[in-house]
C-alpha cells in the first residue's frame, strides 16, 4: 500500500498521509485495514477498550459477537469519533432476537480521512483526492450450553484512496461464559480472520488478526463493574509473560439510574505513544453515560499523550 503513495503523489503529501494511516489512526502495523482496530464505542473507549466480556451493549458486536446474545429487545447504537485533524469515524449497530432461532445483528463502521492535495513529481497541485474505508457486518449468536454462548459475524471490508481501492472478506468468532448469580462474565474472541479479495496495485496484505481474552465483574457491595482484557495474544513474543503486556482495564461506577462514570487504561497505547521516557496521560481514558427516558448518551475522552486526544459520542436506545 505504501508503494502506491510513491507512485501517485509528491514525497511530502505521501509522508503526511502514510503517517496518518499508520500512526495516528491505528496501532501502527503495516496492514491496509488497520481501521478495524479503532474502537468505535464511547463506552468501551472510556473503559480502556476492555469490552470482550460485555453483555449489555449493542456495540459489543465490534468486540465480541457472542455478547449480543444477552441483549434484550432490539437495541440500536450510533457512535461518532472525532479523531485528530479532519479525520472522522462513525458506526451503527443493531441486534434483534428471532424466537426459536437466536440473536442476529448488523453493523457498519466508516472512516473518512478527509481531503488531500494531488500533486505531481514537481509539487504542482493537480486538485484533490479523498480516502475512506468501511466495514459491513452481519452477526449471529446462540446458546452453546448452559451459561455458555457463542457468536460470529461476517464482514465485507472496503478501503479506497483516490481512484484506487482494495476489498476483503473477514470474520470474527467469539465465546462468552456467563455466571449471572455472581455478576461475572468471561469472553474470548478471534477477530479479523479473512483474506483480501482485491489488492492495491499488486501487494497482498493481511487483515489485522487479533486474539483477545477478557472478564467483567460487578462488585457485590459497590455499584462498580470492573473490566479487564488482554489483546493481541496471537503475536509472537520472546517470553510468555510478554504476551500479557497488551492489557487494558476499566471501571464503570453507577452513581444513579441516570448517571454512570467510567475510567480506563490501555497499556499498549501508552507504550506506543511514549515519546522518549515521557508518556503524559497517553493510554488513559474517562467518560460518562447519561440515561434520559429510553436513551443512553455516552461520551469518552481518550488521551494520546503529546499527540492529542480523541473524543467519542454515542447514543443507544431500544425498540
């Protein structure tokens, strides 16, 4: 994908765009579809991205499709992410129970990178071009055994830059084990299994495969739910304990039926965003949820240290 920029644009425009795609948007690996790693849910983001074991939010479809099994009624969620500069993301998710068959869900996530100057090898401006990506998914979740649920989704993925594009087909597979009497849940997911259908120019690229494990626990004597996830367990490490360094934790404190406060920490992001020995507040996030009648409004602030911060807003309701 990076070779494509050399062929189409000036060195300056190319370096800026590649920096946007590989550093500020994703977790900085050289795959085309890194936008799939960007957390869409403001609630999940405020918990540091710890959402694999969540069971009460339609946006869990982006983190573990098994989580949609426990959702009542027909919940719908819309989220918007204000990224750095003029980069914006949005998502929509919905789930519905079909009696005697199981729980179905659908979602879309979209990212717009804004406009960029189109220049020739002499830096002469020749108009502008845009860049954007999206993923459409359909999900299903069912009961595997008592307290043991499974889920999967299939997604079509598109990435476009100017008149060039690439497509892929992917799948997420998830499991959850629920212990309702203990307010405890465990989650496991394998995300972005799949292959590229069409390439940018000639280079075939992989989807950003991710294996994650998580847990969520509502404390007995406090109105606090605790979340913890371990991400990228599929990546090779010199030592086994190094596989656990990509962890995230979060807590959701229920102040009343109307207001919830949230805070989280992502160790992987803090490590990646450190400049020298200084990381500032990189990796930390805070947020809140406000319930008004049948609507829950969510907000999250995620620090990226010296680079800046991301703001997410969303609304969830039931039909």
